């Protein structure tokens, strides 16, 4: 993912987290379009699966009342809704107050993965996709099986001839292992939570456990010596989700390959100022 040139600083890639959540409704077509216009290398997005097995782009398995509005008394679990029922929800009606600069965009629907691919094609963009399977071993009712989830993803990726431009990421390594069996050409990324939620594991151990060639730790867990060890092992390091210059400086110093950010435009400008893009 990272390219180096003689007499030049390494270029750090930018992943637009849920498109550009700092400014526009997360995981929405407007957010993805904005991120592409700002020059991101990769669109980061999350997948859920409807009752009729349609892949839709949503971080939450249940409609989030903080920024989504739907019919009174209606079902809220995506896995229990058909796509037609999900379309009745407006997830741009209210701005997310966790992001003061975010604009509300009433009428924003949860897009399908196909609609995201269609948008990118319409812009003739060569942007890549970092797609997270939102799946939980303790809550099997919220998703298909890992194997079925991956089959659905692979079917649509192949249909759109995007195998070389897709990364599959997850905290649940079952989907990574399933994808590796079905299509070894798709890059895999092992997500690692913040240091407060579970004991620390090295990036190399994380890759070994998951079978992934990319490791994606929370920015608070990044250690320069572990990044160096990961690189020595041939791994790519892509921390999430960093939004402040002080954090960016730490990750730059650690020599990471890419940074996932809610504000990709600000990160791109910052990296340009450092000669890293």
C-alpha cells in the first residue's frame, strides 16, 4: 500500500472513515463523494446485511436514533428488515453531535454496497475500498454466517471487477479466514481495538492469528518498534481512527503506511504540508 521513491519521503495513504464522518452523514453517498473529491486513496466503510440478503453500508446493526429517523413503531434491526423497509429510514435527518462540523442532509438513505460501487464508477475514480464486515460471534442473529457473509461480499466484488481494489477488514477474524479460502487475491486487514478493551497483542501476532497481511490497530496502541517489526514481517500498518494533528504526528513518527480518519481533507492537507503526499 505504501510506495517509496528515491530521495522522497514515504507517501502515507489516507482512508476516509465512513466516507468523511466529521463533515457529512457517515457511510452515506454524499460522504463518499466528498471524500473522493478531496483525494482519498481509500474509502473505509461498514457492511450490514438485510433480511433479503442485500449488503448495505451501515456501521450499526440497529438504526441509530442519534442521527436516523424512521416510521414510528417500525423494526430497527437491519437483519430483520428488507431493503425496501430500510429505505424508509432517513439517516441524514439529524447531524451527529459528536462531530460539531457535520452537516445534516435530510433524505439520506442507507446505501447498498452496489450503490457505492456505482458512485465510484460514475466519478471514474480509482479509489480503493476498505470494507468492514460488522459481525459478532456472540450475536449470530444480527448477520448471516461468516461464510455466507463473505460469499455475498465476494459475489458483488467480482461482479464489479473490483477484486484488486478491495480490502476486507474485521474484528471478527472468521470472515477474514473465510475470504482467504474463497479468494486469496483479496487483501485482508485485522482490526485491533483500543488498549482499554483487551490485553495488548503485537501486530505480528495479530497478523499470524488472523491470516491478514494488513494490521489495523487503534491509534492509541501504535508503537514504533512494533510497526518496524510488522514491516520486517512484510505487513502493512493502517491505524484507525485518528483525527488530530498531535496523533497524526505520532503515527507519522511511527512510520505507518496509512491513516484512517473521519476528516480526510484535513489529514491530506496536513500530510501535504509535511511533504508526505
